[in-house]
């Protein structure tokens, strides 16, 4: 039998003409094979398409799926809405970032107490003992404040929050704090204080209505400034640490969003905040722990053996400053990402105006704790600390009547009382 050329297999059969049986079988087999391979190719194509789509999605969502999936769902939305409920006439609805942190937890409680809506947000990172953050969160939840567990870099989660609640204000307190840790983990400062800030401002600019933004900068922006007291108009272009540099960058970044998108911005330069539920990485806190445990404390000295001094500011005074800022903030002027008119841009010092040297602070602690400290004096290393801080607060006083009222003695007494009730006298509970 003559062999068939490939092309012949595809010749149409003419009706009524004789067909060779073997050719027909061959044809059917080939058709079947051809359709199977076509199907296979289609399937392959579909699989490739799905894979491409999924990897595109994960690329688009890289600011989302990478983060925790602890948010979302009907129950979660219900909790957010309930927490944001305003319960007073002319009240505000505030998204508080860093709500499980020291300042954030106090501000959230104060807002809720007067009937404002508060939704917290925190990633509960382990920069210091997260169990302290969880305990603060429990305190907040006992007052019906819901703290969302999430990262400020999670754009999808932020968009969802602004979709659910028309926040009137953002109180942005989440940050990587601490001056010395920046030499150990510089990326964490970029992650939270730069990238996170931009993600948050993007969400605010797009939100409708746009919230008024009040956020924590820091007295550290004064860096190597030697003119005292520090005024808002003083130089802030010589930061002494990466932490300070990221806070200074934050002031410039927020200015951009104010200028382009009409976001109302208030930046607050806090001066060494202390008090109950404070931060374990801060000197007054770790000194208390070491003194009680009989361990030595390191006290740094500045150039020519000068004592370092700080404008220690009690937490309740800082809370008053935060709330005064929220209440006096004008509305943002943009919507849908477009600015309609010039918006408010403010920066305030929030300090106590009376610096105290570190050895004096230790003396107060020794008295309160009734234990003598084992002091180890060292020359201050060049790791980002500055010799002194001192706030001029006349701008905040003029704008919203800011007036700190707690001196260091009174404030430390309250701190020590809290410390002993939280950790106990047995010193057994370790604090990171
Ligand atoms: N305490 C001070 O003396 C002081 C002084 C100057 C400025 N500040 C600023 O005030 C703010 C509050 O400080 P604090 O003392 O309460 O610090 P804190 O560390 O106790 O609180 C910050 C909170 O933000 C959270 N957080 C950090 N990165 C986050 C992220 N990417 N996403 C979500 N949550 C995140 C942390 O888990 C923490 O609970 C910070 O911006 C800090 O830089 C504080």
C-alpha cells in the first residue's frame, strides 16, 4: 500500500466517494490525537495564565499578603465600627497608630473616656517585651477600644479601615523609637518611620473624607543644636542619630502631603516622655529595674564631665498636648487625592520646660525605691545621644493652651507606684 503523505491526512473526504477504511481509522486516530494535544496545549496555557495572574496579584499585594492576615472578616469589621462609635456631641473619630505603645495607649484611653471614637492599630513588634504591649491592649479592650493587629505598611488593610470608618483624625504614634537601637537595626527605622509613614499618608490622602493628621516627631530633630531652650524655628538639619534623621524626614514628608494633597498636618516634638506603662528601653525604666534587682546602672557624662540633662515630660502632660492638637487641628482640604485649598501645617514642641540632670533623676528614683543605686559612670559614646534637651513650648501654649503641670518628682512617684504594682517587689519577672 502506498504510503500516505502527511498532507493527505487533512484532505476533506468527498461525499459519495469510496474511502479506504484504514485511512479513515488513521484519520480518526489522528483527529483524536490532534484534539487531545490541542486540549493539552490549552490546559497548559490556562495553567500558565493562572500562575501569571497569581504571581501578579502577590506582587501587587506585596504590601499586604506579606503582613499578618489577622484582619478582615465580618466580625473584625463589626469590632472596628463599634470601637469607632462617637458617644458625645461634636466628638471625633480617631485612628490611633501605635495604640499598644506607651503614648498611644494613654492617648487612646483619654479620647475614649471623653466619648470619642477610637480604633487602635499596632503590629506588636518585639523591640521590647510584647507582653507589655498585650497588657496595654487588654487595658484598652476593657474600655471597649479595639486594637487592630497590623502594620502601617499594609496598604490594603489601611484602605479597608478608611472604607469602614470615616475617621475625622489620624493620631499617628507608631514608630521605631530609641536612639541607640538604630545602630543595631537601621532597617527597622526605615520600615516604620519612612516607608510606613508614606503608606499611611497615601491612605489618608485617598480617604474621603481625608482625616486631619497629628503625628509624633521628636525633640531629637534638634540634634547638635546648642541654643537653649529649643524653639520650633531652630535648626533641625544636623541630626545626631538615624532615629532623629527619620523623624526629620517625616517632617519633610508630611509637608509634601500637606502641600500636594491638602492634608492637615500637626507634628509634635515630644521631649523624653515618662510615666506608668512606659517603655522598658528608656533610662528611668531600666534604672528602676536594675536598682531593684541590685544591678549596676550606667550613667553617661558629656564632654568635660558635664552631666547629661533631659526635659522629662510626664505622660499626662503629653496626652493633653496630643488632645489639644487634635481639637485645634483644622480639617484637611483635599478629597479623592486632590487638594482644594491650602491646608494647615503645624509643628509644636511638647516638653516640660525644666530639664533635670540624669544623676538628679537617679537620686529621685533612689528615694522613691528606698534603695541605693550602684552607679557606673561612663563618658557618653558617640551613639546618637545628645547632651541635653530643653523645650520652648510657647507655640503650643499660644495655639491650644498647652501647660504641663507634673514635675519629675511627682511623675516618678506615679511611675514607681505603677512599676511595683505591675512587676511586684519580687523582681522575678524579667523585663526585656
Ligand atoms: N516616649 C518618648 O520619650 C518619645 C519621645 C519623642 C518621640 N516619641 C515618639 O512618640 C511615638 C510614641 O512613642 P512611644 O514611646 O509610645 O513608643 P512605643 O514603642 O511604646 O510605641 C510605638 C508603638 O508602635 C508600634 N509600631 C512600631 N512600628 C509599627 C508598624 N510598622 N506598624 C504598626 N505598629 C508599629 C509598636 O509596636 C509600639 O507599640 C513614637 O513615634 C516615638 O518615636 C516618643
